């Protein structure tokens, strides 16, 4: 009986530490963005509106996280927290675009294009036009868009097999991967293939329902920049590693989708190949090092 009580207490302590670290990371990154905004007002478009928007986002996150803590059902708590993490990461992805040139004034795309040409003989998003047909495009866009749902449901999958702490560990790693990627936008700003070289794409990306969703995301959520490292590839890698750790059945289901996701970022002209490679490296490193952030 005593051992059972110790195990329950230990589990609660681990979950509490993970959540505390997760919330501290989110609020700290919002604070960092706020500080950078007011330090570099001349380099931040509409900084006078961005600063209070970030403050409001931080306050909203704090109180929503407090409300979620009071949910009794573990399932609804993990689902609600997954939605919160998806929401705040999307919010910060949208706002960090205004900080991309506080340190580097121009775009660095030429470096990645030249590296691709040196390594492969051609920039890969251009080369993939040889297989660009509606069926392939639809499959790629399926992987690219279903990722949005996976942000939340991988937390649920981890929880279902391995408990609340597993879902929270996934979300901590996910938000870390996003924040490392977002910081990368500031130190090595990449506009992206369609913004850097739109004239080289002779073959249109035709498809059906998932292609429509992919192009909707491009038109409504994307902007010049936000590319290096690829947040999609970083997050996808975190999903794979944590599912392998906590729910191997779902790992085998998700594995082909994430592989297609990696390819789709280049095929769909969202990223250069090295954006994706850097994102995968970020995801692996984050999962290997994140445990050091949690107090034992």
C-alpha cells in the first residue's frame, strides 16, 4: 500500500513539474517577443499594436491554462491543453513574422538554393515538378494539412497508452521545437520558395479537397519567412519520437504520414530541402535534451 502511494505521489510530481516548465516556457517566449518588439521599434512593423497584442496573448494563455488545470477528467484536460498549445503556437507563428528582420535586414534564400544546387545538382522544389500531378499533389497536401489535427491528437494518443504525464511530455517537447524554430526565423530569415523564386514554377499544384486546404493555409496563415528551421518538420519529428516512446501502435500509423509531410513541405513549395533537414534535427535534439529542463 505504501509503495502505491509513493508511486502516485511521484507521478503527480512529475506531471506538475512538466506543466510548470511548459507554462513557463510559453510565457517566457511571449515575454521575449515583447521585449524584442519594444527594443527594436524601428525594425518592427506596427510595433505599437504588436506589443499590447503580445501582452494580451500572454495574459489569455495564463488564465486559460489555470482553467484547464481545474478540469477533473484527464482526457478532457489533455485534449483542452492540446488545443491551447496548438492555439498559442499558431498565434506566435503569426506574430513573429514582424520580428524577422530585427537582426538580419534581408533574406538568406540564395544560400539554401546554392547549397541545394551543389548537393543535388538542382534545387529540389524545382526538380519535383517532374512528378507534379493532381494525385500526387493531393496525397502530399493530405499529409501537410492533417498535421494540424495531429498537433492536438498526438497528445491524446500518448495519454491513452501511457497516461497524463506522457501527453504533457509530448506537449513540452512540441512547444520547445516550435520555439527553437521561431528563434531560427530571426537569425537566418528565409522567405521561402514561392516568395523567393515564383517564376521558376511552371507546373501548377492542382488537386482536390486537401489541395484546397493546403492553398488556403498558404494564403491565410503563411507569409514571406517563417521557414528555417521548418516548424512542420520539427513538430513532425517530435510526434514520431514521442509516439514511439509512449504509443507504438499509433507510431506505425503516423510514420508514413510524417514521412510524406517531410516531402510535402518541399513538393508543395513551402520550404527548401534544408529547412526540412534543419527542422528534423531540431526535433531530435529537443526530445533528447528536454528532460534537463524539468526539475526532478
